[in-house]
C-alpha cells in the first residue's frame, strides 16, 4: 500500500467530513420532505416505492428492447426509487447520474446490497460471529463491512438478518445469530450500530435493514420458504425481541419475509407491519418487501392476481416493492379507482425519502461515489487484520480428549486430509456477491505458514463435483472414492491427522435446506476409514449450521468447530490448532445427536411428563431410540484451559432488582476467555415459561489461577415475558438462577418475587 493510499484511508476512517453543510440543511428534514412531496406527482411517489435489481450492464450502452429497456425508461422518468445489486463507484455513479440529472425532480436513488458478512473482505458467517458472544467485535465487523461497502457506492445493506431459528435443517441459520432471543437481540443491536454508526449521513456508514419480518426462521420441517405456523408466545418471546432490539438501535429499514405467518404472507400482514412495527414500535423508517414477495402472494393463494397483491401489500405497510413490478404497474390505477387511499402512497414515499435525506443523498447524491476512496479502501489490509481477529473469536472447541490440542509447532508429521482443507472459496461462506472466489486463506496455507512441521495434504474425497454458482444446487460427490487410498496412506504414518470436513459454503444459505445434517457426500465414510488407520485425529469442521455428529463425537479425540470463517479462515484455524489463540467461542445453536431431534433448543418448555417415572416405562416425554439430550448444548464451548464456578450469591434484592455475584477461576494452564452465562427459570407462570432462559452474560479474561468475581444485575426485563398480545409482564412466584459456561449450567440459587 502506498503512503498516500494509507493517509487517505486513515483520514476517511477518522474524519467524518460534512458534505452536507448546505443552506438547505438548515431546514428540518420534515420541512424538506413536505416541500418535496408537494411537488411530486402520484406516479413519482409510486416510483420511490419501486426497486429493481441491476437490470442492465450499467457501464454499457442503454438497452433498446425488452423489459430492461422498459425499466431503463422508468428510471429516466423518475419511476425507480432504489436499485440493488449494483456496486462499484463507476456503476453507481452512472445510475445515480440518470436519477439526479435526467429525471424531473432529480431525486437520488438509494443503493441496496446484501452486505451480510463483509463486502470484498469477507468476515465469518453471522452464525459463526455469534459464537464469539463478543458484541464489540461483532459491531466492529459490521462497521468495517459498512466502511468497505460504502466506498463502493453502497449506502444500504440488507442486514442484519435477526431471525431466530431452532431448526438446523434450514439453510439460512448461517445468516442469523442462532436460537436465543436474548443473545440474538444483543447481536442485532450491535450489528445495526456497526452498520449505521452514530451518524447515518457520514459517507462511511450505511443504513441497516432488520429482516425478515417476521417468523421466517420457523419454516415447517426446516424447508425453505415453507409455511410458518407459530403461537403468540413464540412470536412475541422468541421472534420479536431481536427485531425490537434493532428498533432500539435506530435501524432505518425493515424487510418483510417470503413466508406466511399463521396463514397471512408476512408481506401482506397489516398486523406485523402497521399495528406492531409502525404503530406500537413507532418505526418511522421504511419496509422493503423481500425479492418479489409481493407478487408471490398470488402463488401463496392469498391474492387473486398481482394487482390485488399490490393492493394488499400497500395497505399492510410494505413500502418498497423489491422486484415484483407490482407497485409501479398497478398502484396508480388502484388509487385512481379509489381502491387504495392516496395517503398510503404519500406515507410510503415519505418514509423512503426520509431515509434518503438522513443518508445525506439530497445534499450530495454522489457522496458514496468517490473513486479515490474506493481505491484506497476496498480490500485494505486493516480489514484483513480485523477479520482474522473475528474469525479466531468465532471458533468453538467441541472436544479435546487428552489435550491433543494445541499441536506442537515442531517435529510433527501431519496428514492434512479433506477437500475443504485446500479450498479457498468455500470458507467465504454464502453471501459473497462482491468477493472474489478463491480468495480465502485455506487451512493448508494457514498451517504451512508454521514451518516447523511436515504437512502432507491429501484430498481424500472430492466434495463438490459440479459448478459453483450462487443460485444453483451443488453436485455432491457420493461415488468417487478414487482418492481414498492416497489419503489413508498419508494418514497411516502421520503423528497427527487433521481432517477438514463439513459443508461447502454453498450448502447453507437461502434455498439450501437439508434433511440429513451429517457430513455430506463421502466424508463420513472417509473419516471412519482414516480412523481405522490412525486414531489421532483432529476434526476441523466447516459448516453453516449445526451438524449431527454422533459418530465423530464418540470416536474422534479432538473436534474444532470452524464454520465458514471468511477471508482469513485458514490463518485463524492454524492459530487455534497451534495454540497461538486459545479458543473461547460458545455455540449459539444447539447441536443435535440426530436430525430426528430437530427442532431442539435449550429454552424448551417442560411437558407434563418430563421425567422417567419407573425403569423402562414409556409414558413420558422421550424417544425410544435416542436420549433427549443434545450432542452439544447451546452456549457450549471448551478452551485449552478450564474454568471453575463457585460462590453464586444473591447480594441484594429490592423489588424486581436483584444483584448477584459468582466467582470464576481459571483452573488450567493457559490464559483464556470465558463467557459467563446466567439463565433464569420462572417456575410457574401463565402462560408457562421455558425451563431456562439466558438473561445475562459476560466475557471475561483470566490468567491461570486467577479468580474474578462477576456481578450481574437482574431487572424486570430479565424476569418477565410477553403475553399473547405482546405486552410485557412480570408475574410473582419462585425463580431459579443458573450460572455457568453453557446452558446446562447447574450452579444455582433461588429467590421469590
Ligand atoms: C433474500 C433477502 C435478500 C434479497 C436481496 C432475497 O432472496 O431473502 O434476504 O436481502 O434476496 O438480495
């Protein structure tokens, strides 16, 4: 990097210049909005509600025919308010120029993009980041993503996805923060803060979007886009809290969802978008539909045709139409025929324009279009450093029998086996639209950077044998074992075998549900074959969802959960394997023993028959062929050191404010970090509450033999729940507290309210 580039980058990061110091800024946003709206025709207002995906090679000649020509004409006539999937200063500027210079009112476009886990520099998938429980790091990760994306012309991300999910079959769990509403809320808040910063009008921050409102994480049978049918308790206590947390963090946009919630497509739900979001929560930003989710209400069997769908969606409060063409084609007619109230259009356009004002686009529509800044920012090494830190924090040590890990740095013969060990694309994960394939550091590269050991790589079995395309199914190798023999030969004589197995980055994400959540393809067979010749195996997992790994857990001495960790994946994994970083991640989602246990989650409700009444009796809540326990519980994760918990005490109680303390000691040999978790159980309530719920946590550092006293203060928010109408309530009675290093924590105390 040149010095000039560095200086430019540094100054852009730390000096938020105010390009908005124009005369017009002295007027309030409301005055400016009123004045603009008074000049707009009905069609122009509807135009603001219309969003298209990049429909034409923006740097090429204008399209002359077909639907893209029509879209281009609409753009020039002020009938497009936003674009998605356009990035790069040159491309964005070109389209912005049309909006600003060629349309009657010159209203700038807002440019959205799926900046989900990084932009060009890719950070760990969101589920992995959630495993860090490190809110500052997660906020920084989102901030860096905003810095990089905004330098490429983007001013709006479709993130964070805050959908709680308990179903590992659903591929999109990779994009969320797991199963818990409390952890999910904290992370949702951190991500919004990271993207939006304290000043949305700064050229380095972007508008965030809480999605998918609401319930999308509960599709029946874990099948993508499937029906969601959940009760009021699950809706208000599990699904809603992270969305509410984004409101508290000042999120400026929401995205609704593809799925039906209790019979009503979320896109057409007035209850969700108007009653709850805009009225009860006072949200004054705007709601964008999910991709073509307005017209899909026809396929849902909810609307008669696209025009009817437009009618339902606008009345329900869906402000911007992503890619359905429904609003631009039908709303004007619906208003003129007195079917839709024009005030609804006015309200939607106002909301969208408000966010454009807040971004500062009316003061400088090209503020995200600085080519020098783009050159100096994209791919900056600072992002690589930050993403490496984030990646290390995201790793979860699942098993470490006989302290097989960390590995010695010298003198070992290591067999490194598995297609994923040498893969430089899969670790990037799923949302990598602006990233370059083949750009991640592989495990092979990361381990080779440590020169003291002899590393021999063998693929073992190819994982994916088809093309790699975002929208296409992968073709998983289930037959070709021709590489087995070489891998077994390498493994046989090695001191240690490191096997990198799991899912390809494109096996989780949107449209990627699975019914079998074991190791895909031939990998289980390969693992068992290698185990026969060498039992000294470290299994490094790459995956975007919890996997069912019963066999591996029973046999393999060391297991490291490394998810899809992004651009620096291989370096992070190597540093953990060699002990240069002591893992501290904790699972944000329960790992089942078998897919048949799914959905499995720690905050379940006990049944009327939770316990075995007498040996071999069948009349209790259980399976005949599997225990009720998960393979790894929520909140679980080991370290190279050990932690002991003691002296849990209630220090004081005054009404609903309770102060507690607990002592945590590092009883092992390494310095380490521990996530101290506090769970609350409300023993009886109407409606009945979960067996326990995470209510507080703290990340602490401890040196060997060091003890820290951690204090927690519980207030009303930790002791109550939402009733069926979504109102918060605290009921008197008996409560238990559990504190420990995962959700099976059993150091306990009680109090009464
Ligand atoms: C996804 C959204 C995403 C949108 C735009 C949809 O398919 O569900 O999460 O933001 O596409 O790319």
